[in-house]
């Protein structure tokens, strides 16, 4: 049997060496070898998820962890995290109901999406969810009608610099408006509890929490001056998985956040919430695909096109704009490597995974060979389209 190796490591454009990193486990390799599941598929190692939760709890001992369900909503993943003690950040009422069906108590749920249908707020509230995000007066008034007396927190507007997947512009309000909205929440009969922010997904700069923590402190003081006392600070997600580029240690993030909290809140620190998604499940998964075709565009072309049965519409949506650079594992038969463009299976011309990121794969690859994307446990199967071009959503397995 041909051995698979991470052919891409040390093979990026310019010859820059990249160190090996987590993202696959012996358990996943054994499952793929023994079970030979239909492809493409994502396999999740729940032991790795539990390990990540334990490491996160040790690094942030004074924070409450709310797992961002949208990263990977597999019931088995949710159950493993619930048993470990996690709480859950929701993007929809459907996610709330999925958690409740698993026996997770509603007081462990927080509805963090700042744009919600009124009926979804009502559904969640009737099911016992009592914590809702907002970032506009219209959303606040919806919550006031649909969930009277509920706890609410305002999402702040921050820049996403340093993040591979920025979350800017669409969500959040500036400091002045946040103070006004939190004061208005009380007038609507709601219970304003604090603020939240998100520094961007796959944030590679630990210092990026500093400025929004400072802003949050000013909002706390501004609200207190108006008679509204806040006690809740949600630091959001952003903690990274290990893709192609080396990342700071978890300890570096914890230290940077601790320094900022001490500087701006001192001994009057509020309840601290973190909402990791990618960090908890990203490195716990492998996406296995199969080569459908290898071709060149002309006799003189030096770059091969490698077409896979997984692409942007069935498992690899975060390669949009080539933002997330997965480490790729391919069969090694001892030959040289060369530059490739990697594309998915659909008839859509935008279904190109990597064209400009300098990926190299072995020159002796063959049609039918497996190609693995490492650290693919987050935003893969949960993000896939439903039968675009007739391709079914990617299969998922948990071990």
C-alpha cells in the first residue's frame, strides 16, 4: 500500500520550510485504512476534541467556555463537549433544539447571532434560552417583544486584522452606540448584562484582543455612569487551528488576554466568556478526498490541474479567496513534486481550491489516489451546500 505523507510541507513556493503540526491522529488513520469509507468524507476524533477542551480549560481557568456550535454541530461532538463541561454558543434556534435534544440544559446555551427571526427568538426563549446577542435597536426591540426580561449583550464592532477569516463590517456597533443601546435595553424591560466581540476566525495575532478589551472597559464605565451595571464580557472566538503556517501557542493567547484584562478591568473583572469553535474541533478532523483527474491546459504548461471529489461546495468552502491553507497529505512514491492547481468536482468555474498559494504535490500522483486535508474538523461538513450540481453533502464519521 502506498504510504501517505504530508507532501506539501516544505514544498511551498520559494522553498520555505514549514514544521509539522497536529491535524491527524493514529485513530483516524486506522479508521480510514480499515473501514475504507465512501469518499469524500470527514472523520472526527472525539478524543482530540476532549483533549483540546482540557487544554483550553487549563489555559483560561477563570473563563466560561461556550463552544461555537456552527464550527461542527455533529451530535457526537456536542455530547462529548457537554460531558466535559462545555456551554454552547448558538447561531440559530435549530442549534438550540439540537442541544436540548441531547439533554443539555438551556442555561448552558447562549444565542450569539445578532441577526435573528422574531419567531426563532420566541422558540429559543420558550425552550429556556435566556441570553441573546444584539447590535442594533431593531434587534433589541425584537428581543424585547419575543423574550421579555431576557438577558442581552451588545456585540462590538472590531477590525479583523491578523485573522485568516476576518469577521468585520457585517456585525457589531461602535462604542458610543453600544452604550446607548445597552441603556435602551433596560428601558425595554430587558436585562443588559454586557458586551461581546470577535477578533476574526483563525486569528494569528494574540495582541488583537487588547483594543476591544479596552473598548469594552470604557463601555462598562459609560453604562455605569448611566446607572446600568454590566457584569459579562464575551471575548468571542478566534483561537486558531494548525494549518500550513505556524501559529502562536495557546499560552501566548492566554497571556495576552490576561494582560489586557488586568490592565483595563483590574480587580473589578466581569464574568469572562470565550467562544472557541475552530480551536476545539479543527485539529480533530481529517477530510479525505480522491483524485478524479490530473491534466494540463497545454503541452507547454508547467502546472498540473488536480481535480478532487471534494471542493468549495462540498467540504472546502473556507478555501474561498484561498484564505484557509490546509496542510495536504498525498501518496509518496519517492518522486519529485511540482506546482499544482487544485480544483473541486462541480461544473462551476469558481470551484477552485488553490491556484495562487504555491501548493506542490508529487509528480507521480495517479487518478484514484487519496488526498487528505489535515485539521479539517471545523467548517467543512457543517458548511457544505446541499447537492449543488447534484453532489451530495460530504459524509461525516466520528470515532
